[in-house]
């Protein structure tokens, strides 16, 4: 007798992604949600955000964190299957238009962009609104005392005031191999600090304790919808 196929009973998150202005579906993208983890003090964090100790002692901090993603169909719909019954943070949408960013997201009517979300035992619905008119910040690297810096670096744009408990959806990065110039697009309107590291361990910029040593050295940037800004990014660990 052939073995019966097992049917998963794990929760699923269904949803739709559409453009705020045109109301058209945003097809061809991929949606990801990140599981909750806990730091050494028992506080919630994203699974790929290192503990403060990890930033110097953990050789695995630089490994990429690539959770499964759900493709967005032509009608804008998607399904994230087999979601663990624990807290998650949305969010990343891969393949958005160049200036697109996540404007709003709700899970069963509750904020899912800046708050932890939990899938229910039955299917939940995730409604995502994308704005294709995000801001842009471009410029050059400096060594912290206004001299140009031409070596490789990671440029980070971190929100000054996270809109809620989480800031993953607003933080933006760019990797510079050489030449000292950068360009970051698809930025959510808001106030940010712009800074860079020659050597940055993984997603250390999402660790509040780590950032407390550097953030005041960053350039203040105010991004508005559809704005184009030029600014210098100081390399805080310039050699």
C-alpha cells in the first residue's frame, strides 16, 4: 500500500502586494519574513542580528542569512507556507522597482511593518502597500575628517527614530568595492544617520549597543518622498 502524502498543518500567510498610486499589483517580487530570536539578556531580536559579544567573538557573524522567500504572482498574491507559530518580522521584498519601498503592511488588520507579527493556526492575510517614489541618497565616502576615502566600505543608512519596535524595514545599505562613491535608492521618507565601515560584521548596524558607539558620528539626512539628496558618508573605522 502506497504511503499517503502528508499534508502540512503549519500556519500559512497569504497576502497581496500592490502599488499605492496605481493600485496595480507588484508582480515578480519575492516576500520574506524573519523569525524572532532572543539575545543574551532574553530580549527579542531578529535571528540574523548579532549579540554584542558576537561582534568580536563569533566567527559566523559574517555568514549571510537567507530565509525562504515567497514569489509574488501576476495578480499580486503570494503565500508564505509552513510558518512557525512564533513571532516574525516582515520584512523584505526582493525585486521592487528601483525607488520602491514598503509603505505599509498589515497582518489581519494589525501593523506588521514595525511590530512583531504572529501567524495564527489558520491562514492569516498580509496586506502590503508599496510606494514606488522613495528617496535617493548618493555621495562619496570620507575618512571622518572630510578627506575622500577610496577604499572598500559598507554604507549604512539607519533611521534615527524607528517607527515602532523594529527598524529592519527602514535601514538601507550599499557595498562599495572601490572609488569611494555610493548610491542608495528606495528609501522610506524619514530622518536617518548616514555612515560607513571599512569592515562591518554582518548586520551589526541593527544591534543597538553596537550602534551607540558610532551613530552620532554619522551625517544627518532627511529624506522626503521622491527626493534626491547628495551627502558624505564618514567611514567610522577608517584606517
